[in-house]
C-alpha cells in the first residue's frame, strides 16, 4: 500500500495542512514582531557573540 492510501483513511485529514500553515505563519509573525521590537543594542550584542573570544 502507498502512504497516500493511509492518509485517505484518516477522518478529517485535510485539517493537518491548514494547522501546519497556521503554525508556520504564527511563528513567522512572532519572530518578525520580536525582531522589529528588539533594541538595537541587543541586536548588536548578538551580532558580536560569535566574534568574542571569552572562552
């Protein structure tokens, strides 16, 4: 049997792609808002983290 035949047997399987899309979009919106609201100094600090040699 193919994988699609298993999916066809599941009741309301069409809701899963919609849920996945909503989860992705909500994550994308949250990250975008966080980036826009974050202070410039915090972003500069994070930019320089890989370059620091404080080990």
